C-alpha cells in the first residue's frame, strides 16, 4: 500500500535504514502501478526524494538504497548536507524546490542541478547572469500558481506564455519544464491537468507535480517528476 502524509496510529516512523529502503521501494512500486494504469512507461517518472528538515542519517539511508535524485527547500540546508555526500556519490542530482531569494542565486547555481521555482523576472535575470559567470547551465522550471493563491509564489496560468518568452528570449534562461503545488483544499487532479496542458502547449517536456499524498494521481496526469518526502522519510521533525 502507498504511504501517505497521514500516518496511521500503528505506523512505525521510518527511522532505521531498512525502513527508508522499504518506503522507497513502496513509492517506486506505486509510481510503476500508476504509470501502468495510464499506459505510461514508469521510467518516464523521476522520483525526487525531499529531505527537508530530515537528519543526515535518513539521507544516507536513501543513498544506500540507491536513491540519487533529491529535493531541498533551502539553499543553506542543502549546502550543509550535500557537498560531502557528493564526494561519495558523484551522480547525485539535486533540485531546489523551495523559494529562491536573489541574494542566494550564486550559491544555488553552484550547488543545484535543477531550479524548480523560477517565479519572477528578477529571479530569471539573476539566474541567467549567474550561470554565465559560473559557466554552468542548469535546468530551470517555471513555478505556476495554478490555484491563483495570493499567499503562494508562482506565475498565474494566464501569464505563463509571456513569462516563458521573457525567460527564453530576453534572458536566455534554459527552461525545461513547469512545476506546481495545488491548493491543499482542492482536488489536485484539476491542477495537474492544467499544468500538463500548459506544458504541452508550450513544448516543455518536464512536468514536476505531486507530493506524498497525491503523487499517484500526478503520475496518471503526466508528471515526469514527483516530489515525495513524508512517504519516504516519515513526518518531519520541527526545528527547535
């Protein structure tokens, strides 16, 4: 069965390496089943393991279990975790899936392989300039605010075309795809369908959508990347 964000009373927190491995296997199996039901090849779907506020021991357990693609919300947290791990596992692929301030762009470009949260012209410009300085081209996704939520970052769906044009022609930013986080109180399928349609309309091959509670639905609607944290690592422990 799929592990979701809602823990059952009998659930054992995945603290041991074997639990992380088992959870990874369960999530991969669920992805494969969802892809099969949609007539898709499971190999088309990349599992991004989200290690936000998780101890290094859990990250190491996931690496030992063969996971290589990870997502982090904050530049500083990723900087503390991943450089040492990359010495042991040089094939790690690291995604920034949280908001990025322009004063962190230099560090982000040096550390991450993918920036999933490009959400404003100022950031797009800063990323393009920093990539040129560092001689490093990394993939970028445009974050789309599919629910038009005022408290959330992201480009409104009706402005995606103009923003993509700005990123591509004015800044030369390498945009590979789109990303979204649906409203918590709405049916995610509607938002997944919208994002998939936007990506198809603009010739973008990457669609990053779906988290622990809805990644199977996202796969059925065409997700190429799903961002799963709790179902792999357990409930996050709040910082003291």
